[in-house]
């Protein structure tokens, strides 16, 4: 048996990809590739890959999206909310004894210990 893969002409790939994308309107997943591939004598993964590559090639660039301003506003709001959360976290830590040290240790990735120190072992 030969390990050579089949080479398909670009027109065939385009037509098969269009068939998958048209059929995808009826199915929310790539199931359409599984249904169409045997009819075209192609492996479903190959057809699915072609469709995925076609979508990536024809996807709009991020800078072309009309919601660019909205995304910036949401990112700014996200930064402000993170700052507000940090302030609230520090304020609540100030009200509890030892909480600031525990919070500092958590940020460092260490686990705060209660009671005796971890080095102490009576046995």
C-alpha cells in the first residue's frame, strides 16, 4: 500500500468547502463534513480541515470589526473594576488581624499556616 496522499485540485477543494459551509447552515457543527465526505471520496477530517482553513482565510481582521470602540470601553471598564476589587480586598484585609500577611503569602504562592510553624514537629 502506498503512503502517498491524494492531491486534489484547488477547484475541487473550493467546491467541497462550499458544500460543507452551505450544509453547515442546517447543522451547528462540522457534522456536515462527515456527511458529505464519503460522497466525495474524502476523509471527513480532511474536508473539515479544508473548511476550517477557508474560514480562517476569509475571516475579517480584528481591526476591521465595527465594535472596536466598544471593546476598548469594555477593556477600560475591566481595568477599573480590577482596581476597585484590589482596593476592596485591601480594605477588608485591614479589618482582619493577620489577613494582610495571609493575602501576601497567597500572592507568593505559599500557603498560610495556622497555629504552630511547619518547622515545629514535636515527634
